[in-house]
């Protein structure tokens, strides 16, 4: 096995530092592992990086993705039917890291990681260069139990904060967060939306007042104008369902090229005018 020497934390830090130096938003792209085909992931993830993605979230398919809308649900179902399991996701992440030296996070649900075993996960994922985890259905207070073993391997657990999170809870949780803070732009499930909520800037401001971490806005971000509207508000944007839609809409032989073009349009919108 090839051992990756630079830690996941280092990759995340470097990605945001580079985006800040270049006066642009950090672009985070989500792709479900094993969608549309079992072996699609690495080619699509590298295509996204070639289009301007700074961080890749690889979705771990799960049978009951309660935080996700129809697009991610369908992708997850396809991936499960393609036989994808967490071990396959770890292996795909390692291939992406070796191909493009970018931060790769695995994003999924608690049961997938607990069933695999957290210690086993870290032992397998750290040598592959996996930067860490986003566990969407795990409350921050309970997720803290993951942190010592992740931290010992240079990995992080990224917390999600919703607009409904009270200030007192933000003040309690943010000091122990690492990597970046994921600000959910809406209440409800993932999925492309026509517009970003008018209250996002105020919510991001509440989070920023309590941490020095970079702030990423996700859920519902799907168009270049959404990205442009978050310049000066957030430090990065996360795009998932719209990425999967772009992949699905393309002819199979053109999927990687179509994704590169789609991400390039979002990345361009994230640059200072």
C-alpha cells in the first residue's frame, strides 16, 4: 500500500490558504462513490479538480439517507446496487489523493462508520490520505467521541451547523471544531434550489463571530449566481446535488468533460469581481 505522507488536516489548511491568497471562494464538490457506474468515481473526482474543485467530498452510499433529497437518494441507491461499501470509498479516496493531492473527505451516515469500526476506519483511511469525515446524522456532542482517534491520525471530523442552531450552542461547539465549519444554508434536505436563502449571510455572520475557522456554505447551492452571491460572506461553497445532476445529464462518454465544465463555471463565479 502506498502511504500518503501529507496529513488530511494539512491538505484542508492549504486549500483554504490558497483560495484566500487568490481572493476566491474554496470550491467543495460532492460525488457519490459508485455513481453512475461502480468505477466512475476517480475519473469524475479528478475531472472536478481539473475544473477548479479544491476539496472533494466522497459520499458513502447508505440505504436510508435521511438528510438527502431525491438526487442524492437516487445516486446512493444506484451505488448500493453497484455493490459499493465503505472499503470501496476509502480505496477511491486514496486514488483521488494520489492523482491530484487534494483534501478528500468521506461524507455519510453514522451506521456506516460504526459498523465498519472507527478504529478500523482510521487505520485503513489515514494511509490513503483521507482528510476526515462528515457524518450528517451524528450530533456534534456525540461525534466528539470520534475525535481522539481521528486526530491521532491527522484527520478531522467536520461539523454541520444549521440556521436553527442557537447562539449558545454555536458558542459551545465551535471552539472544538476543526478543519472548517459547514454552514447548512437551509432547513430541510439536500437538493438544488432556485435561490439561496436571504438569511444565509446573517447565519454565517453568527458562526463567524464565534470561530476563526473557514466557513463553507452548502445544501441548495447549484448555480454560478449562488456562488457569486456568497463572495465576501463565506470562505467556500459546497455543491452536491447539482454536480450529480450535471453528471446524469451528460452522455456517458462525456461525463468527465461535462463535470469539468460545470465546476469551472462555479469556480469562475467564486473569484472576486
